[in-house]
């Protein structure tokens, strides 16, 4: 491990990829190891700085992650589930900390991440922000304090380009609520309402998704009973909060034992 960790950014052309690269450039705590994109992408083989609309910075965008990971102490990954699984295997080979903000992962994907975590540090979270992780902890505590007379509904809003629903953050909040009530989310999750659905089931945890415009991310956890409601809310207005959390996780993971971690571990919550 070097004194200043070198970070590899995968999915460099994405909004989070570019945000992370700019923040690394501004930081004195980390440095950039390199950047990758999928094969066939128009950025491959070109100077990263020019691709991002600036001046040359000497980093050529690669389509071979292993070549970049070999020079990195950490990999930050906000891509797709399939790409993330492939990256996890390569990051484990390189013994690099793998910070994952990818959403839409299935149980099959998570099993493969668990296998990779036997050899490397994996830090995964549906949301990297401090505020959302505090909200998650509060959701668990409130759910534990209230019985099933309080219906739980999680409402999330994101920009029009988001491809998965519910969001990873919404599912993280749902898991926290279920944990507070000592139930499994898969047994009480209510995601599909259209037409004559019948009355709400007692103890269910509902999800509602809004998509539109350039909404960065808004999450409400509603505890609703007869005569009263408790609403916990987090509103993100700048993606830098997610990038800042991911960089914090990459630094925190240095020197840790192989295994699976989350932002609660990173933030000491």
C-alpha cells in the first residue's frame, strides 16, 4: 500500500465516473491510477482529460480493467451489475479495495461478490452519503419502536435516466425497516400496485418510485398510523456527496482484512 492510494475509476464517462475523477484531481489524499470504459466505447484509447472537455492529463482511457487495477490500491465502481461482478473478480486478483455503488444487484450477483470478498476488501452500499446512512440507522430504530399498526412506505424520486426501481437506497431503507421489525424484506415487500389491489396488508413495507427531470435523489420513509404520521426524509441536491463517500470508503478500506463491508462500517455507525 502506498501512502497516497491510487484509485481506478471504471465507467469513466458516466456522471459519477467524471465526478469522481474531478474530485480525485482536487484531492491531496488520493491519486488517479487510471480509468476504464467498456469495449467499443468512443473514449477508448483517447486522453481522459480531453474526453472530459478539458486539457490533456496523460491518462489514456483503457478497455482492459486488469491492466489499470494492477496499478491501483482501490477501484470505485458505479456501473452495471454484470460489469461489477467482472470487476470484483479482477479487483480481487489485484488485491485492490473494491468500492461498489452499483444498484440493481440480484441475489446471484451478491453471492459472487461474497466469493470475491474472501480475497479482497469489498465495500458496497446502495448510497454512499453520510446523510442517507444516518437515515438508514434512524429508519431501523423507528421501525423497532413502532408496531405493525404503523404502515411503512418508502417513496423515492430520481432523474428520468435512472434504469432501476426501487432505487438501491430505497431497498437499503427497506432492509433497515425490516431488520428493525425482525422480519425479512422479501416476505413483506409491496412493490406492485396497479388496478384493484385490495387493502394494504398489515406489516407490509411499500415502495413507490418517481422518475423525472434531473432529480439527484430524494427519499422519504413514512410511518403512517390512524391519526398520525412520522416522515423521515433525505434530499440530495449534488452528486458530490456520493463521490465524497466513495472516496472516503476507498481510503478507509486500505489495510483492512478481506471481507464485505458497508458505509455503516466506514462511518462507524
